[in-house]
């Protein structure tokens, strides 16, 4: 009989071959398989529900997402062995679709995270600090940053090539000279630590290989605690919130300096890799700064009409 862990590997390989990234499933389904194997020889609805809700402090949304992952895998193994149960959808009530309120980073927050990373001496810390800085400076997706190759940076023109991003799109984005300088310093440090090139990846693990998304995410969660940022906030700052922060900060600066935001929004959408400006509007969370700029602009417009 094929072990449940082996079937997880087969399931992930099949789904990824079809184009699914399955980042969460990549480390959560093996955990589920080990959980089941400690208790039983097969998947049951009772075990699936127990595993999905094992974190009693998590939200119902997260419980539902965990159970959905199990359901997909359970269908796969049930096709081979009907003794495995497929947990019914009604085990957990589907949550209403709601948008998670993003955390908008302040400049000091990002500095704290980068300083916490650099306390880990060596390539490990310098890599994490530089990745966080690049995320904050460009609003790139985490997968885009980790997927960068050495050849993707045009040092003369100050351009960065993002290949095969979301929806299979590629794009070039200009980088500020300070960002280029930070990347150059990282290259010097990286090549000193690992002089023998084993991977085309720009950001390297201490083993000289490309960094896995889940590994970086786990380290980020530790940095939140080490920096003290996790305990100071009502909601946990997510990695993706750095992208929210970049977009919001750009808009606030445009409002502050009197730019025509509506006219410039298309360029911001292109920079961050959105298909159209409507996707960028989704990020326009009502922050105090953004609302303040909008109110002041409205007041000026009304004053001009009177």
C-alpha cells in the first residue's frame, strides 16, 4: 500500500504539472498526512475536521481553507482507495467572502524587520533583509522576488525583468538608484559567501540554491516576533501587506504633491503587474493618510468653485 505521504507527493506533482502553485498545500498536506497516520490507516471526516480546526485561535476562514485543501487531496486518494472518506463541504459553514484588512507598514516597521534579519549573521540574514527591502521598495509579489535570476537585472539601465509573473505576464520595472545600490551590495556579499555558482537564482539560500517560498515565509514570521512587530499590532502584518503599503504610499505621495492620480493610475498598475487599473483599485484601502489627502483635495476643489 502506498503511504499517505507518498500520495501527497504524487498529488502535488500532478496538480503542479497542471499549473497550480499550491504553496500552502506544499507544507500543510504533508502535515495532515502525518496527523492521519498517527491515528488511522485512512482519511476520515472526523480526522479531517479535527486537523482543520486544530488551531482554536484561528479564524473560521482559515479552518475552511484547511478543510478545502484536505477535500481536494481526499478526492485524489479516494479514487484509488474508497476506504478514504471525502469530508463533506457542510462540515464547516462556508464563511462569507470578506476582504482581510491589510496592515500598512510604516518606515520604522520595515527598518525593524530588516535589522532583525541582519542580526542573523551571514548570508541567511543579509538575504532576508535585502528581500524585505526590495518588496517594500517595489511592491513586487513575493514569488516574483524569489523567482529572480542573476540575468534579470540590467545594471546599466537600472531595470529589473520580472519573467512569467501572474497570468504568465512579464514586465520590466525601473529601480531607484538606492535600490540598485542595495542589490549591488547584496551581490558582493552573496558572491563572497558562495563564490561557486550553483544556481541562476539571484537570491540564494545558505546551500546555494533558490529560496523556497514557504521557507522564507516561516523565517518572516520569526522576524515579526524578533522585531517586536507582531506583539504591537492588532492584526499580524502579512508579507503581502508590503505590496499594499507600496501602492498606498505611492498614491498618498501623488495626492500630497498634487499629481493627477487618475491619469497616473494606469502606470502604477503596469508597474505592479496588474492587468488593468481595476485590479489596483482593490488595494486602495482607506488609510488615515489617504483619506486625509482626499479630503484636502476635495476641500480645495470646493473652495475653487465658490
